[in-house]
C-alpha cells in the first residue's frame, strides 16, 4: 500500500496546506473498505460499540494484534466467516450496522493522521479498491473538508500538543 501526503494542518493556527490535485468522495454503500481492510480497535472503540448492546467477544478478534513499532495499538475487528468482510457489514444492504458508533480507523479511512512537531499530517492510503480516491466529483482535502469531517479528531490532537508544550 502506498501512502501519500495530501494535507498538513498547523495545530496552532489551524491553517491547512493541501494538495490541490487530490480529491476524495466516499461512494456511499460501496463497502469495499469493509470487505478489504483489517481494522484495529482502541479501548474507546470497543466501549462505544458495547453501548449498542454487543459483547466484545462478538466482534473482537483477540488473535489479531496491531502494533506501531513496539507500541500495542489494539486487537482487530472480527470478520464474517462466510463473506470475509467486517462482521458489522450487512451482506444484503452493504450497510454498516454500527455506523454511528464505528471505530475511529473506519471513520478516518482512507486517511491516516500523523502528528509531527506542531502539525498534523494527513496521508491517504492509495488503495486500488477505493473508488472514492480522486473521484471526479470529489472534494479537495482542505480546511473546510478536514474540520467538518474530523474536527473532533483535530481538537484531540490540539489538546495533546498544548499539554506537551505547557
Ligand atoms: S472503499 Fe472508499 S468509497 Fe468505498 S465505502 Fe470505503 S472509503 Fe467509501
């Protein structure tokens, strides 16, 4: 998988430098990411899904472990043994059964946020299966796009940055 830098958010001023040649639009109900990806679950993701009445054993695959370098990030989400897609993808409608409570990695896809010295770098995973990448009706990944879709995530990173510089 190739990843490409498409935007850089200044965490102090919230100014955004972005790649004007890149556009994105999620093609609703395509669901290819739900079929193709392995999704890591943070503790917060598990708690949020449990609020809907599921038990962790129903959707956490404790044999799938995710690490970033030597840091344990979390366990993976289970796959449907028949379709091999995410256990929460309804095979008939291709809709996510827990959409409003979906894990952060699903919300962010196909983007990856990486913090780097006062900035939040936004990379895109250039997966061939995602038709939203460089979609002709796509939107640029500019300040408006980032803050309207991921404003809460940016605020979290900002808080961490302020704490560290205090
Ligand atoms: S594969 Fe891309 S276009 Fe399809 S649902 Fe996932 S993010 Fe949207």
